[in-house]
C-alpha cells in the first residue's frame, strides 16, 4: 500500500507586504502553490491513500480564496478516486464549538473524510484488496479531552493495516512544540509499535521520530526557524516492512543568515559586512533575514538602515534584525509573555467567583473572536 502523508499546508496564511501580479499577497500565493505542487505529485503518482495531518487552513475562518484553493485541489483527488483523510488542526479548529468547523464543506465530496468533531474517529477503508483502519484524532476542545481521546485508541487486529493520524506536539523524547497557545501534547507512549504507520502534523520540520512515526512538516516555510528545512510531502510504502521517502517540492528560498557579531565592530565595518552578505545571498525574489547580534545601542542609532534596505529591495521580504547586547536585551524582556487574549480571559475567569461564569465565558470568547477577526481583515 502506498500512502502520501502531508500536513500543515496553512492555506490562507499571508505575510509581509509584497503582492503578486493579481494583487494577492505573495506569500499567500506561495502557500497555495506549495499545496498545489504536492497534489500535482499525488495526481501524477496515484498513491492508494492521502493523509493530511492537520492545519489544512491557517485560520478558523479562511477567506473565500483559501477555501476555493482547498476545494479545487481536494476535488482533483476525489476525481482520481484517491481517498483523502484530513484532520482538523489547532489552526482551523474553533475555540467555541458553536462557531462550526469549515471542514463541513468537504463532507459531501466523494472519497474525502474530514475529521473535525473534536473526538477520536476510525475510518475503515478497503484499498486494492487490502484493509486499513485510520485512527484519527483531530484537535480537541482542551488538553483533557485530547488525552481522553488518545486513551480511547484501540488497534483493530482484523485489519491488514492500522494507521494513526494525529495533530500535536509529541512530548517525552525531544521538543516538538510550536509554542502556540492551543497546541495539544501527544505522550510518546501513544506512538505504539502496534501501528503500521503514524502520520503526525503540527511540528513544521519533516522529522522521523521512530521507525513507524513521522512528522511530514509544513509545505512552505512559515517562519525563519524553518529556513534550513526542505519542504514537501512524505511517501510511505506499507508491506512487510515500512519504506519512507521524503518528496521535496520547490518553494521560495528563505535565508536566515548566520548572525553577525557586532560587539566590536564600527558602523562602517558593519555596513560593509552586511553589503557583502547581501551580495553573496543574491536577494532577488528571496525571503531574507540578517541578524545583527550584540549591537550596542549607540552603534545601532548610527546605522543607515534605509541604505541597507535599498540593497535588499529585490527580495520578496528583507529584514535586518538588530539584537541588543545581552544586558540591554535582558532589561527589554522583563515583562512576562502574554498568552492569547482568549486564554488570558479564561485564566481571569477561573480566578473569579461569578455565578454566571459559563455565560460570561461564551459571551467573552464571542466578542474576542469577533474583534480578532475584524483586526485580521486588511
Ligand atoms: Mn501548523
């Protein structure tokens, strides 16, 4: 049995200010193209099954454009009769159930299995004389619910293959956190050898965790921490042994240059080093970050950032990030980090004794969601 595993396509994501010829944010278009290339690969190679491990969309209420791209591409799979199982990730799952999940729009498509009811579901399929049971766990309302659902998993011995499909940060071996406020944690013991394959989503770097468990990674670079990693999808052969192959897809180059230590440099030296660096990178159409580390405040004030930005203006995005010297940085980060507004509100409510807490929770979260959606609109 041949499977293509992909994850974290984040349709609808946009960043920076460059727009394409149609006036659409360039990074938004890049994200659509990355997803489309993976579907191109699937249509060309016709695997028996495609698994999407969550964060198909970047947000709870994707734009019409993001929805259109998703439907167009998923329909290609449906027409080819390639089953597509997709779970809702932390990005598209609404905090309030009554908001409704965008995945309901896929429910009427042939061979498409959108899993978004905040609970464990099994999808039994018969593919080319072989049976497979997909154990799918989408994002849940809270960590307790998630854990309860994880504990409900039971492998079906009468099936040829059992596959686990789950979205979250595996804990216990290494850090796979994305540091997002609503991420779920998967205890490492969940990655049982009883599964023929475990398709993970959430962590954006392609990673082999163990013989039968993989993060496919995101299909585009969504932050500079991912700059060095290849993007694409994963091809899995199940048989007597598991064979895997990462299928890299072309994406826009993202370059996070090694930080330049400015602690003992003069302004003119910094300028020349940055200039050489930019020339070596060849900025055209790339996404670039240059970090100026240990930059003393008086040097910082003297740097002509406008002139530096001129040198990188052919890039899709070019940023120069000054990082103050250690002591100055410590003073600047004294404030503890805030969680999301919705989470802060819930923590606040917990500490209160109002009788109407459930009502206040619902109303408050509604208002916060509404305001956040309005702020997102360009
Ligand atoms: Mn993600």
